[in-house]
C-alpha cells in the first residue's frame, strides 16, 4: 500500500501530538529456546489471490483487504508467531520485555524464511506510527486489548485486523490471521499437525509412566511478592491440556489465567511435576530466592523444572507451543513426535 506525503505528514503530526514517537520507551513486562518442529515451517500453498478483495470481520468491526497481504506489521508477539507460522513476511514488530531489537530464536526456520528483515517499530505499549508507515505494510495486525486506541490511526496506514485479546485463544487468532492472509487451509492444517503431535507426546508420556499421565503445575515468578499458578485457561495451560497432562484435583482454579499464591500457601503448587518460569530480572530473582528459602518450598514433592519464560509465557502462538512440546518431550524422555 502506498502512503501519500499528505497522509504521512498528517499521521506524523498525530504521532507528535499524542507522544507516540519512535524514541518512546516503556517499562518492560514477559518472556527462550528454538523449536525444532518441522511441521510448523513447511511451505504450504496459499488460497488463490483471486479470492481478494475480501472483508474480514474482527474485534473492531470489518476490514476490506484489497489483495493478498505480503508485508505484515504485527504489533503483538503472538501475531508475529501467527504470521510467520502462515509463511508470510513480517516486516515490523514491537519490542516487549526480553524481545528487544531482534525477534527471538524460538521462531526458528519460519523466522529465517519470513522475518529475517523485520524491524522494531517501537514498544508494545507505544508503537511508532512513523516507523510503521516507513515499512509500507499491506496489513497491520494486533489485539483490541493491546492497541484499541490506535486502531483508527493504524487503519489509515493499511488494512488493520484486531483480535479481541491474546492468550488461551491463540488457535482462534491463528485462524483469524489465516482469513486475513488468504491461508485458512494452512492455519487449519498447522493446528491439526500441532494437536496430533501434542497427543502423540502425551501418549508416549503415559506409556512411559505405566499408563498413567503425571499431574503438573505451571508457576511463574514475574515481579509480584507472590508466585503465579497458571491454570488451564492460560496459554501454557492449553498446551499442557492438549498433551493430556492433568492438574491436581484440589489445585486452585480461576476465571483468569493465573492465581496468585503467597508463601504460606506454597503447598498449593504441588504436583508430580512443577514447571517454573522466571522473568529475567534481578528483582524477580530476589522474590524467587525468598520462596525457595521457605521450608514449605522444600517440602513440595513434585520434581521442579525451570522452563523458558519467553516460550511458556510470552510466545502465545503455534511456534511457541512447538517449543513447549520440545521441552516436554525432553523433560519426560520421550520421542518429540516431529514429522519429516
């Protein structure tokens, strides 16, 4: 999409007026290893370009996309993952916590093929409209929960599609990207491949464990004086459920993605296996050390495994889920069930 000098000047003025400049900064907030899952990097044919123009219904209304997008700016890491998974070029992304001036290695071959030239366009909290314009995208994607206030301005740059939110609905968001990119069949096929792989890993874990799947917990140290216990409605919770790994029956649940657990309630974290993610920050390390110094932490019966905060918490997409499956296969010593 070509952007006129007049529109560029108009949007640049809006950027200045609202303080959304390229030099804006923000306080970091969540984020690991490369996934070796071939099933998410195999080139697949897209729907015919003749299926455009098309109208996409999404969280902000309807957007007409005149031609199949080839250059996408993804303003949330989950959509970077989704667009790369669908074998489409990501030209711009926002920085967020451990995701700095380059995209993370866990994106693997998909990043090398379809995102090697991607550039940062500001922070997740304050994307730079000027930098987005400079990349001349033909599609901009994000979530309403992230950038609702910027939707109108972004829509003047290029067709813009938003999901409602991110997290546990990552499969729905991948399908939404499939509609926008003309790759619905690719999205469905990738999800099916992932779910088959997850089920195969779960079956192998069960066989190795005498026919019974071990119970698991996922906890995260992220900066609060408590630790977060992630439930099945979280991103990592969906992946573990796809594998078939159960939670202890008496484990706290929530309508949110996590429950905050204080030191006196450490026993609520227990399971056969406890996966521990730690946001990389000295202040977070101090909180973790306090928990680990509590005698109740030592009384947990479950085996503890430290996992990447980036893939288990921040990735929120198919490639990140593949990296989680890699971790689970390694942890339990089973075939990673990769194909090809």
